C-alpha cells in the first residue's frame, strides 16, 4: 500500500483503542496514540532507503513490531520515571508506549498483506509469505478507500465515546 492506505489502516486499527481510552477518561492518551500511529505508519517502508535491506524484509515482521514497541515502551517508561512519576505510572505508560509502537507496525503489516506481494511476518523463523491479493499496492481507489474507512472509523469512535 501507499501512504494513504497505510494511514487508513492505522486509523482503522487505532479507532477501538481511541474509543477505549476516551471511555477510560484518558482522551490525551487517545490523541497521543492516534498521532503516533499516523506519524509512524510508514516506518517499515524506510527499508527502501537503507542499502542492504530488502523491501518487505526484516522491517515487515512481527519481530520488528516487537522492537518498535520496545523502543516506544522503553522511551515512555524512561521519560515518565525521569519526570518523577511513581513506578506504577511509569510502568503503565511504558506498556502503553509498547502497545502503540507494536500496533502501528502490525497495522502496516496488515495493509501490506492485502497486496499480492504480501509479507513474511514470521521471519526469521519462517519464510512463509502471507497475502490476501485483494489489490495492488498502487491501486488509487484502494489506498484512498482505506483512508476514508479509517477516517470514518475514528470519527465514529470519537462520536460514540462522547455520546455514551
């Protein structure tokens, strides 16, 4: 998928999380999660800019999702604990950072599974390719359609989280 398709799938994956956070009384975390997921939505595709790394290779795996989650979780934990927050708060925000980072990469992988090129998400344990072959990555209708569905899902989640 291209940028708008990846943003759309990220928003679609974010919508239930955003809803739950607003319902839990944490709209600021919903905003941070949504912004981070859109900002990092294209991170796995930076493999095209790094010599020696094949596209849809190591950066398109569950292992990479765990790595990005670890960086997000570790960063959130360190920032929170260094700001003098209690250990429980730092741990909770560390888990939140991990979840947002990992979910962002998993959303990217989900979008790429929709294309014929697919991904090998279990590398290095397995080289099995996963694909649904619904449309090509450059399909304009699919990319903008996914974006529209993602925006609608976030709008619906926002409306429902306030209305309920």
